[in-house]
C-alpha cells in the first residue's frame, strides 16, 4: 500500500506500515554441503556472498590459496558431492530430496537462497540462554545441546515449514520474527501468533507425532536454530526443567488462544483490533519513557487483518480512527500505542 498505515483509503494488500511492502522471496533451494565443509561451516561463498553453494555446482575439494588463485574458472573441476552421515541427517530433517537439495519457501514461486550450517559455541549458548525453554539448564547442559543444533537463515517471506509437513525439528528464533499461520484454500491466512527472539515453535508435532498444524513464515530476515526431534524428545524425558518449561509454555498458549476465540466471538471489529494492538504492545512492544509503546515495524496492515479476521481496508480505516482519538500515532511508518490501558478500554466499549 502506498498510503501510511494510519491513513484512510484502500491501497494494495500486503502493504508495509506506511510504505509499499517488498515482494516476498519464494521457493528456497539449499544445496547441503557434505563432509568436512558441512561439519565446519566452511562452504565457499555463493553468488550473494552469504556462504551458500549454488545449485548448479557441486562441492569442490579443499585447495590451498595459491592453487585456488592459479586455477582458472574453465579448468577447475568440481568433485561429486559426497553424502556424509551429517548431510543425510540435515537432509532428512528438512525434507531434502535424494540429490541433497532442501526445499522451503513462500507462494510466490521465485528462487532464493538460505544457509544451513553449524554454529559457534558462543552463538549457541547465547541463543539458548534467551529461550525460556532452556533457562533452567546449566552451562554444561546448554553446551551439549548446542552441539546438536543447526542454524537456518530465512529471508522475509520464506517458509520455515508448511502446514501438513512432518514434525522433524523444534525451531528456536535466534533473531528476526516469525508468524505462525493457518492458510486458506483461497490464498488468505489467519495469523495465530507472531514470534521473536527467544521464542520457539513446532513443538506440538514433536510431542504427538502428527503433521504440522500450521505454517511458519519469516516476517523479516530471520535466523532460527533447529533441534532434531529425537534430541528434543530425549531432553523432555531427561530434563525436568525443560519439561516444566514446556508445560508452562503450552498452558500459556492455550490461555492465549482461549482469549483470542473469546475476542472473535464477543467483540466487534473495532474491539478486536484494539485488543490485539494492546496485546502486541504488552508482549512485544518497546516501551518509551513517556509510557508509549512502539510496535514491531515488520507488521503490515494485512498482517493485522489476518490476526483479527478482517480486511486490510477495514484495518486501515480503524487505525485512522484510533489516531484521531489519540490512542495511536505513527512515527516513521511504525505504530506507536500512546496509552495501552486506554486502548484496552476502547476494546470493551
């Protein structure tokens, strides 16, 4: 949409807050490097310089710097890709085909790249330390878990997993933001949750063995850690702190979804939007000294509409009314909740 999020009028669906939204990248194909390169994360840089290996090439043997400099692009002969035990694990965990290509993505159909690689011990410890599921564990236990994690990077609009996929791994959001959605046959979606650093997702399919009940899509550039299903189940069985944290998280999620169903049933559209904005402010907003709360800039009008069962045009109109009432303001195309409690009261009018 071209107009600011709080302005009236229609515009294109999927607009960013106050600006046109970028086109989401599409189907992701990742070549999984094998052997030592897979174990150490030393894969040669891809065309965009982030360490990917192009699909049209296979893994090169390790060469010295002088040999690499002297070899011409025409004479260099890449060696066939070997499938190590680790590469087979990664492939099976993320739905790879027999050729070692992992697929994920969005519905736009364009090709983009991402990375699957091991991570440093420090990065793993920091990421696990921010996740409430692992906060009850000591450093030694976190280090052991970190050895089994793999990091995956997603661009905005890329899919972590689809509804109906097998549940092969738990995902931990290390950076960025992810939305959990239920897609409709007509191409729309209902947003069940938005997750940020320290949140985790995908645990239900690991616990009951059923396929994924929803899809997960990156709202912005996102880095996620994947914990294999077998390792997750071992930790739940052997670590009381993880088991307790998981039960608390599931209870909180059930309470949140219960409140959401009540809002959909009992509140009108104005009330639902006000209640959702107030909850986003309390759970994920950045509070300023004056008491106002800045919301996540990656949310769009279409995202807000998908959270409350409305159209983008209706959300656009209501946001303008909230601004006129002094409940919201916009700063650099980002929603700022002026008074969270006043917004909550407005949801119950």
